[in-house]
């Protein structure tokens, strides 16, 4: 069930952590995660033609923004990804009304959002203990793909554009394994940060020192 909070007059939807920085991109359009979010959704939905070109979160109508928040409260999977893809496509075409089919599909989540409230991005992540390491599958994939990665506290610095290219790999096993590794990171409370041009040498200097 979707939870909600109202703090100092602002409504904070609890977006599912599995979306990671993609939620911020879709809800606010910061451009920091644009290429990565597009590749993430392409792989999530299985739609290789999906594009976010021309999408701006500021063009969401109030009804669409509320619906976007409701969808982002659900875990990322093929169904929620397809719903977001539909919503993004409507915004790109200048359609301001939210589709009735989508509103019916997410009516349970929409019910907890009070009308006229200010929607503010917030994602609550459950941080796992250090003995449970969701980093391993991601680091294993990064090593295989020669992708530089720096881990600092619960931030994972990586060149997102380069990672997006691997999410669009013609090899379905690479796409699926990388996507699953990313979802595990998101669920564990790790945040991906874009670090364009990161090298393996730089990554070693940024990363936390190994535990004794």
C-alpha cells in the first residue's frame, strides 16, 4: 500500500526506491539522469523505440503530475514502466489530460494524494547493513564491462552516459544482468551519481577505504 506524508503543508509521496534517480528525472527533469533514465525505461519495458526526447516535467499538467507520482510509488517493472512510457509520450505530444485507463489502473495510489497539494520529490530508501552487499553484482558487471565505479558512502559514482550505452547493449543478457544489478542498488538505498569522464584511477582516489 502507498504511504504518504504531509509536512508543513507539502505533500511528500513516497516514491519507490527502485526508481533511484529516474524518479527525480521524471518528476523534475533535471537532465542529470536523462540519457540513463531513457535507457533504464527502454530496458524495463522491452520497448527499444522508447524515447524521452522533448519531454519536460514542467509540461506535466496537474492531473498528469499527480498520476506520475502515483506510478512512481509502485516498484519499477514492465507494467509501471509501460505506464510511465505512455505518460511521457502524451506529454511529448502536448496532451494535457491523464488517460482514464492509467487513472483506473493506479486509483489506489491516487486516493492517498490530496487534491491541490504541492507534490515534492521524496524517496525513502531502506539502507541495508554492511554484511548484506548488493554492490557485488553491480561491481561484477562493471568489471566485466570495464566501467569505472567509485563507491563513497551510499553513493555510486559512474559515467551514466556510458552505463546507458550498456543498458542498450545488443546482448540481452548484459542488459538484463545490468538492469537487475541496478535495481538491487536502488532497493538497498544506494544512489547513482553521474561522474562524466570518470577513469579507473580517479575512481580509486574517490572510493571509501576498504574495511579492516
